[in-house]
């Protein structure tokens, strides 16, 4: 008779954790860039764009929330 292993996290939990990690990485990728080849030139529109100031930090926080949800979700 085989005993069923009592796992703390199941498949859905791991999927939420992996999805959260992907969203966090996407947020950091969207946040990167904005540099200039010429150090004397400051491109304010590129550096302070909606993508870098609003969207990317929101995705990072959402990803961390998904990871936390995946860890805390009960079977």
C-alpha cells in the first residue's frame, strides 16, 4: 500500500509562484534602459516615461503579490 505524500504546496501553488516570478522579471525589464550614449544629453521624456515610472513598478508589486499568494494559498 502506497502512502500519499503530504506536500505543503501543490501544482497550483507552484504555478502562481512561477507566474509571479515571470511578472517580476518582466517589470524589471520594462524598468531598464533610458540611458544615453552622450553623457551631456538628458532625455527627460525617455527616462520619466509612463512605462518606467508607473507600469513597471506596478508589475513588480503585482508579481511579488502573486508569489506571496502562491506561497500562502491553502490546498
